[in-house]
C-alpha cells in the first residue's frame, strides 16, 4: 500500500514538474511588476510636480492594487510543497502499516471454501453418514448444517480481498475423523454371523429336545440318554460362540467409541485454538484500525479548525491591508498639498508602502502554500480513510466468517459425539441381549445336566437297593448251602461295577455343572448390574429336584399303602421266588453290558470335548 502511495505521488510530481516551473516564472513576473510599479511611484517624488505627481501616484497606486489582486488570484506556490504520505502517517499517529490495509476494489479467492463444500458433498454421500446405528442421523444433519454455514461464508467472502484458505484448513482433521467413523461397521453387523450360529444351535437343541421327548414317550432310555449328551454337547458349544460375541463387542467399543472419542476431543481442542488465534488476530487489527480512524478524524478536525482560523485571519488581514492602501493613498494626496513640508514624510510613506507590499506578497505566498498543504492533507485523508474503512469492513466480514466456521466445527464435534454415544448404546444393547440369550442357553444347559444327574443319582439309589437285595439273597443262599449263592455273588459284583461307573458319571456331570456355573458368572454379574431380575438356574434345578423328590415320596407311600407292606423293609425281597431272582439276574447282566458299552464311549467323548471347550 505504501508503494501504491509512492507510485501515485511520483506520477503526480512528474506531471506537475513543468507546471511548477511555469508557475514559478509567472509568480516572479507578477512580483516584479508589483515592485516595479511601487518603484515608479517613488521616482515620481524626485521628478516632483504636485498635480502631475498626484495624478500619477493615484494612477500607479490603483494599477498596483489591480496587479496585487491579479497576483493574489493567479499566483500559486504549490510547487514549494511536497506530498509525503509517510510524514502524514506519522503526524496523524497511524499505527497500522499500509501493507496490512486493504484497497477498495481488491477481491480474494473462495476456491479453498469450494474445496470444503466438495468434501462435505462427498461425506454426505457415504452410507455410514446417511444412516448410523439405531437410525442415527447426527452426521447427516451436521453435513447439511456445515454446507449451509460455508455457503454463508462464501457469500460474505466473495466481495472481500481475504483469502478463504485461513478457514478452509480448520475442518480438515474433523472431516478425516468423520469419514473414518462413517466407515466403522455397526455392532449388529459384526456379530450377525455369531447370532446366526446361535440360532442354528438353538434349532438343533429344540430338535434334540423334541426327539428326546419322543424317545421318553416310547420308553427308549438308551436313545434318551444319548440325546441328553447330544444336547449338552451343543449347548456347551454355544458358550464359545457367546464368548466370541463378547470379545467382538469389547473390541468394537475401542474402534467405534473410545478411540474416536479421544480423537474428537483432540480435534475440537486443536480447532478451538486455531479459531481463537484467528479471532485474536482480527480483533487486534480491527481495534488498531478503529483507533487509527479516530486519530485520523481528530487530525482532520484540527486541520479544519486551523483552516477556519487562517481564513478568518486572512479576511481580517485583507481588510486591514485594503484600508491601509486607501488611507495611504489619501495621506499621499494630502501630502502633495503640502509637498514641500512633507517631502520627507512622503518618502517615508512610500517606503512603508513598499514594505507593506512586500509583506502582502509574502502573506499571499504563505497563504497559498497553506492552502496547498490543506489540499494535500484532504487528499491524503480521503485516500487513507477509504483504505481504513475498507480494511475495517473486511475485518468485520472475517470475524463473521470465523464465527460461522467455529459454529460449524462445534456442530461437527457435537454430531460425532452423538454418533459415538449411539454406537455405545447399540453395543450395550447388543451386549445385554447377548447376556439374555446366554442366560437362556445356560438355563437349558444347566437344567439338562441337572436333570441327567438327578436321574443318574436316582438310578444309583436303585442300584444300591438292588445290591443290598442281592447281598441278602446271597446270605440266605449261603446259610442254606444253595448253589445259587455263586450267581448272587457275581450279580452283586456286576451291580457294584455298574454303581461305580454310574458314580463316575455323576461326578463328571457335577464337575461340568460347577465349571458352567463359573463360566456363567460374568453374564450373571452383567445382568445384575443392568437391573435384570431372574432366578438362577441352580435354584430352579434345586426346586425342581425337591418337587420330584416330593412326588417320589408320595408315589412310594401310595404304592406301600396299596401293597400293605413297608417299602423300606430290607427282608421283603427275600420272599421273592427263584424265577423272579433269575429274571432279575438276567436283567442285571444285560443292563451291565449296555451300561459299560455306552458309558465308556460317551464319557470318553465328553471328557475330550470338555478339555477342548472349557
């Protein structure tokens, strides 16, 4: 801007150089003519003729006044004054440098903001922005709001000389974070495959349960037991699927909530710092420009006051000078009446007149120089005030644009935070739903194991009774040297072996139940923290076993009443016939063979599966 002033001044000086020389020659010519006329008036005194001298004096005096008026009208001393903006800037106390000011008519570029609008359009088209988890539209709303905000920025910056790159760089990090967040899959998508596996397993469990009910109805205990173990195997396999879902959800929390939340806070803090820096810079420059305008207006007021004072002084001086000329001429005429006596006085008055003329000439020169200085300052005032006003207007636009960009950035951060909260809510919802499903799966698994264990234990009790029954038969046979004693002894050994194998199976089932209870504790704790009320499957199993025990007691009591005997009497089996004993022995042998074959095969497979799964 300073070079702009200097260039304009140099051009003006080059154009006016020749005019200044011509004006100087004209001023000298007029000055000499005034002084020559006054000198001619003095010469009249030496060639004295009263009447002629009076007429010539009056004529030359009038001519001198006319030439004085012409000199005052035509003469100019502007060439003696230089237009120096640097001096005027210093005298008016201007603090803002010319390089910081903006010339009227300058225009900046909004291409950087156009790039931001293209980025927003691209982000708006992303599927993750259009629709978030649980139908969230926070990011889409932000993109629409951001486009409206930057449209206003373009409208404001289009008529200014400010480069829009200052604000277009601020939301870059926010847009990158928003694009990364939009590409993060939802929790439902991540666990969809595991959900499908659980659904297939449930269908398989329901099918096994249906087949088991059919086997029970048909009385096929062997098939029923096999289906029990198949159900347990499938239900135990579901545990690993639930663990996979929980692991996936825990990892998804880091990708979809924790990590982005930390980054959005960092981006918000960084952009807030950039916005504050821009605001501080523009506010500081705006304050300096407003102070310069006040100082410039104050200097203009002082110059206007000084000009009014000089105009008043000039009028008074002209009136005094004109009155003096009239009085002087009158006195000269009076002196001519007494020329002889007043010769010296005429000479003195002529000298005074010459001095007055020279003083008037100097005054005219000073007055014209002052007018030129005032004109130069007025020109400077108009140009520099236009620069300051344009700069002030541009700074106000910059402040408004900065406010809009800050509003867009804050809106973006808030939208991302809402989106992250939606992600977390979806994850927690999926987690609770998975825990509910895990509860159902654990209830089925634990009740199935408990049901099988209860039946095994009841079977052991029956075996104990059979062993006691066989032992009594053996004792009776031994007392009577009955050859059947050996058969009873072998039957007793077979029943003891079956009982021991059954005890091993019950212990394995008890260990399984304990391990599954430990594995269920995280889900139990999560459901309690979520306020879900439920009855623990262990309590349900205990209540179910108590009801079964009560029914068995009622059945035994009913059967004992109908038979007229005591069901707990250990001597009653001794009264069985030999045919019944033989049938019992054959049944025990068959049961023992089947038990050994099934138990060895199934429990070995079950132990191998447990070691792999649990």
